[in-house]
């Protein structure tokens, strides 16, 4: 399981409110990754952080939908910053 692979990708927890990136890959167990992909978290999709709660979940926008991701899940979503 990887969180950050190289300098060109970050995990989603590194983005601040209002920042966005393009999903590179999901470093989650297969069942969890499949669940997020069914919700629209697919490589190439733009993700924007709407709200951050200190030590808590992140509210993110993917496509036209808004989701709350637990911090540990967001840490396993690799993105390329815009």
C-alpha cells in the first residue's frame, strides 16, 4: 500500500480548502477502491477540496457530486495537483 509515490503526485490530504487535483490512482484495498470508483473516483477525474475538518473528514467535489471522505481514505487517494 502506497501513499505518495513521487514528487508529481500527492495524497488528497495535502490539498487545502479550495485546491484541486486530478485523480491519479487509489491505493486502497480492492473492495474499498471499487466502492469509490462506483461513486466517480476514477483516474483522470478532477477532485476539489470543499472543506477540511481538523483531524476529521474532508468534503470533496468529484464531478457534480459532493462526498465526505474519512482522513485515512483521503490519504490513500493519489492526485496530481493542478
